[in-house]
């Protein structure tokens, strides 16, 4: 029998990862976008291409306060 991940439609893992990131940052804003992004990539078992997509779209949108660290 196939893995559960094989049944998830294309793009669904990214959608779930983005939803989780949004909720996570609302609950713990001190976490920071980069940390939430890295956790989401692992939590949702994203492929290298999906990770690159998220990194390119959301990884560089870091607040000035995070960039100074």
C-alpha cells in the first residue's frame, strides 16, 4: 500500500505548511519567520523544490528586527 503523502494532491503540502506557519507566528511571534519556515519544511516533509519555492517567496521577507540579529 502507498504512503499517505502519495495521496496528497500537488501543492497541498505547501498550502498546509503556509497555514501552519501563519498560525504558528500568530501564537508565537517571537519565533520569527525563518524559524517557522524551517520547522514547516520539516513538519510537512516538503520536497527540495517545495522548500526552494517557500524560501524564495517567504524566506527573504524577514522583518528589519530579524535581519539585525
